[in-house]
């Protein structure tokens, strides 16, 4: 996977973007998290089991991975609305095309664990587990090499779901890493990071967003800044995580002392269904 760095400007702020959305069919932070498994011998396994939301980026990435490795893929979600079930779109549609078998259960993690046997690989929601560190060690090296070559220093920013990407990157880089919670609040995010035994990272700072957003909620200010970024930079970002990320970034610019490196974590397939929801509500 070849790292692509791009300098851009938005709202008079010049910053760099690590375009992990351009890594290939596997892209974004899910490609980083799956790098260990991509290079592993999985011949003794026949199934991948995981869980999460019905439009999860990880769900789609795991479906591609399972297809590539000729493995079955079982996925558990806590809710599936009737519209999406009847007319699949976005990540859900493409995961189904990759032969995903799905289940619906309120206790999705517990249900998923009950599907696991000796031939199954169990993947936590968002691929938030220790094996994910391999891809972020490589990502950190790419950032270091680019910074050294261009004689610059970075403050790194990326929005978080489970916090695995930000924490593993902070663990393996000398630069300061900033993130913000897009699922739950700051306390929840810190707990998820602690579950990975990655607490007490002195170079990792969790910034509060302007206000608490329910994950995937439709908010005018979120789609507005997303459209504004697309128009000004010609870069399409994720419509759930990145708007919260950019609102938080601009609210906290005084925290950043070096050149800002924003990590584009992919996930834009999910924009298809999210844009449909915004259009249905008459918000765009």
C-alpha cells in the first residue's frame, strides 16, 4: 500500500492530507487494520465473524477481505430498518454482493460470539483489536519518512470511532496525535482505547467536538461542512466521521503548533446511503 500525501487549503487553512482513501480496493483505516490478516496464513479457517452497524465501513471491508480469502462472512447488527432491508444501498448493498450472511440481534456482540467455532476468526467491531497495530506501524513509518524528506513536523488529526487508529498511530509515531469521538463521548472513547492496553499515551489528545452528535445523525452543519470541503478541495471525505472531525479541528486550532496532517480514513462508500437520508429529509 503506497501512502499518498496531498497539500490542500480549506477556510484559509493550509494543511496536509494523508490520502488513505487512495490505497486501493482495501482503503482507509480498515485497510491498515486488516494488513496483518491480509499477510497471514488463514488456511485453517473457513469463516469470519464480526458485528457492528448496518452501514459500517468495517462490514464492507471485511466482506471484501472474506471474498478475497475465500472465507464465509457472518455479520451481526443490532438493527436493520425496513427500507434498507428492502432496498439495500451503500456498504450494506456491497457487502451483500460479496456474499455476507447477516443476523439481527440486540445483543450483537454476544450473538456473534455464539457463531464462533474453531474454524472462525472473530473480529471486534470496527476491527479494533491488537492485530490492527501492524498496519499503523507501517502508516507511522510512511509519515515519518515523508516528514523527514520534506523537513517538516506534523501535528496529526483524525476522527475516531473505537479510537484504535488514533491510539496505534500515536503509539508508533513521535508526532502529537489529536482525535475526537464520533461514537459516544470522550469517556467512552478513552475506555475503548484502554481496552486495547493503549492508555497513558502522552502524545495522544482527545478533543471534544462542538457538541455531542448521535452516531450517524443527520445535522445541517455536518452535511454543509462536508459539501464545503468537497467544493473547495475536490476531496470527498466520509459523511459521518469527517464533518465532526473538521468542526472539531477548526474549533481547536490553537491546540496545533506544527503543520496539520489530516488522516483521510476512507469510508466514502457509506456516503451513498447517508446522502439519500439527507435528501429524503430535505436537508440538501
